[in-house]
């Protein structure tokens, strides 16, 4: 009589999970990091130098805020307005940090260094992990991979900006949104998450025509945060 197949040893199971996290994280890093070529080209076309463009990616490292800043500069806005718009968009990372702090469990220097890698993709690739060690692995591989590739491709895009032309011609403007939607999709299996996503999207779309850049993103994040604070039916 043939018995049921034996489960893999615990060590092999953990190794397989870690490999899967690294594989998925590197895929997201590649899809997102290469979009830096678009930012490099747009930034140089907006009047910034190659050095200024690369400095933004190194120090700011949050794509939406970087595009917002160069967008204001390109339209003739004051530097203060550009910085304020970029800051407004970047404040969503504060909400991410509130969730990631207890999950990653870092303190001191490691926490300070990790804060620089808090972006949409690294957050999504860590909060979906039930095990803290896998959450840290997903965060580091995704955030670190995107940081390296984003800065490399920012340089390439800035240097070759005049040759590349408008990045939208190549569909690069849709790459980040598509990658983030792919990360979000598995989370929508929960009905509560679907409701939160729909409400947040409706609020953001409704505010786009009547508010400044960045406000719709913050409002959508606020909706999701409030939904998360509401007690679930049947919860203790």
C-alpha cells in the first residue's frame, strides 16, 4: 500500500520560501527600477542638470515626489512650490513606516538606514509576509534592488535624455502603475480590502480636479487607514 508523500523537511521548506521571496522581489525591483530612465530623461528636459537629477534619486528616492518636483520646475513654478509638492506626496511614506516599524523590528542605525528604502513597492513586498524574517528579506531585496537600479537608470536617462525624447512614447509612464497594481491584486481577495480600495480610488479620483497634487494620494491613504482601524465583524 502506497502512503501519502512525506512533506519536505522544515529546512527545505524555509529555503524554498526565501527563494520565492527573493525571486518575486527581484522581479518587482527590475520592473520598477528601470523606470528611472524615464525620470532621468524628464528631469533633464525640465531644465535640471545631470548632477542635480542624480542627486534627487540618491537623496529623495521616491519616484512620485521626484516627478512632482521636476513637473513644477518644468511649468515655471518656484523652487519652494516644487519642494512643497514633493514633500506632500512623500508624506504617505509616514503611513507606511507606522506599519513597517513593528513588522521589521529594527532599532537604531538599521532603522534609520531602512527608512530610506520605505517606498510603495518595498512596503507591499514586506507586509504580505506572515513571518518577520521573510518580511525583512522582501523589504531589503525589493528596496535595495530598486535603489540600485533606479539610480543607475536615472543616470542613463539623464545622459541620454536628448536622444530618448518623450518617455511616454515608449509606454514607460505606465510601468510603475502596472507593477504596483500587480502587487495590490492578491490583497483584494479579502472583501474588506476590496471595499477599502474602491473607496480610496473614488475619493482620489474625486479630488484630482479640485485639489493640489499630492492631496488625492494622502486622502486615499487616509481612507485606507480609517478602514484598517474599524473593528471587523466577529473580531474579538
